[in-house]
């Protein structure tokens, strides 16, 4: 018998968090002989059987389960986010493809929804296990980060030793309760898109545990210490698994509570993780702040009041970007229909603002996942809107339609001027993106 560890343990915490109405529907085969499998942990309940199925992607060589471990083309379901060809992006050292992962998540969700609707409980548990395993993978750095980097960045202090670090990151904790599950969408594609967003963010955020895990591994730490380090990531993985399963139940039986759906009507753009940020002062989107001389500063800008008078206002909902850069967001075509924001230059923290400052700000869209790189911020996308930003002007309101847009791009470009000495120079300020909102319905 397997132990309750790893994916099964994360699945157990996820299943325990599901609403009673969902678990009471499930009526799988619970005969003792069907549960006494050498690759199962010891199972006493439906909750535990659902949880155990999160091991399913590790059973690729067991004929009964092999079909669940394969993508439609026959390639293995990756044990990390997928590349464009469906391979394991991190392991194959290829870029992660949001398009490929969105399609894979849609397939997994749809298969689970169909099984639930058919009340094929054995199939539903297996499909839930596939989805749960895949969702959980990015939350361990062993599956979200190139494993070669661990020893390169943190060399082993013991000469002649060679440890496989991946093993130490597979130390899931169960010392927590999963969060109450959250509805991730009212359609399969919306659920898949929000799952992908959470998985990408989980993979990024879990990397902060790498130094502690590697240090503990080199020191010969007890496995319980590794579980303690990784407990926050384990809790997030289990909570997202519960939300994925809960959303599938809601989709299957069209059970959507108004309170659960409210957060889906509008999404603040600052909540989402970009798929690309042009190298600049900004390594990431920082909600509520801009960067000035290497430090975070609050967002202040000019706006016009109801009488047309200019006044300074603090922007609490928004972020800043460099004035010669691009930021790309993957939207998964058809989920969002409109983008709204206000945009302008800071009234404080005015680096890069002088008589030469002129920023062309644009919103662009692409029907595909845009992977173009350009030093000149030219990404080959369709420019939906372009405005000029100058110092001391009030914020300008923007509304852009997003029909059929898989990628939305925010671009800002500055242009060189020639100094009195004949040098080619730039004046590049920060640009404030205020109250940026993605709307499911236009208007």
C-alpha cells in the first residue's frame, strides 16, 4: 500500500474541503476488492478514494489507467506546465505555452463535467484525479523550475556528493485545512483560464522556497522540516484543486450562486500575471506602486474633477510600467469582452519627465498567444488605440473591445532626442495604469 503523501495527501485535503452536496453525489465502487490495490493508499471512504485518484498520472504503465495519462495525440500529460508541442516545458527546457495549457485544462475539465453529468462515478473520480494532479504540479519548485539550476546557484558544500534535488521538493505537507473552494467560472474556458492563471502564479511564487529546501537538503534535514517549509505551497495547491473540482460540479449541474459569481464579472488587471514584461526598471507588475531610484513609491496622478479643474489624486487600484516597454497578458479568447482603465504620467516621482518627454501609449490585441520579442516594442499585434502622454496632463480614460483577443498588450514607446553635445538621449518616465479592469460583458 502507498502512504498518504504527495498528490494523494493534497487531494485528501482538497476533497475534505468540498461542499457536502458535491461529495454526497459521488457513489463510486467501494467494494473492498476494488480498493485493495498495491498502488492505492489505504482507502476507507469516498473522500479518500477521490483523493487517491490524484496519483493517477503516475500510473502510466498500468494498462487500466494508461489512457488517463495521455493527451489526445498520445504524448504523456506533462508533470509541469506544457510547451506548445505538449511536452513538459520545464523538463524539455522550452517556453511554457498558455495556449497549450488552456486547451489541456479545458479537455480535463470537460471530461470531468461529462462524467459527472452521466453519473459515471468511477470515471468522474479518475478524471478528477487527472485534473487534480496536473493542477498541483507547479506548486512544487521541482516541477516548476529547471532542476539543473538548484546546484548551479546553490553549490553542494560537500565535495564529491551529488544529490537529486527534485526528490526533496516532493515533500507535500498535510498539516493544514484547504480554503473553502471558489467558483472559477461559469464556462469551461473561463474555469480553465482562471486555473491556468493560478497555476502560473503558484509556480512563480513557490520558487521563494528553493533556498530553504536546498539548504535543508544539504544539511540532511528531517523530511518533516521539508514539509514545514513547503506547507504554504501545499496548502495553495490543495485549495486550488478543491476549487477546480467544485467548479466542475457547478458546471455539470449548472448550480451557480450569485455570491459565488460576483467576483467573475470584472477582474482587476493588476491581479493577473503577465506572460511577458519587456526588460526595464520593472521586473513585475507591482499593484499600487511605481519604482523610483530603486524604491517603491505610491501612485499619484493628475485628474479633472466634475468642474474640469485639475487636481492630484492617489491611485490605490493600479500599477505602473516603464515608459519604453511592453506588457502582455494572455486572455484566452472569448472570456473578456472589454478593457477599461485610465492612463497618464505620475504627478510625483517624476524621473524621466522634462521638456523632451513624449510617450506614445497603445493597447494592442492579438488573436493568438503573442510570442514576438522586439527591442523597439513592435510586437506585430493589432493596435486598438494609441494616445500621447505628456507631463502634467490629467489621466485619460480608455475603453478597448477585446472580442477574439487571446493576448492583450500594453505598450509605451519613447523616442530619442539629440542633446546640445550631439548625444542621442531618451527621457523615459513611468506610466500609471489606473483602475485597469477586464469586463466579461461590454458596456
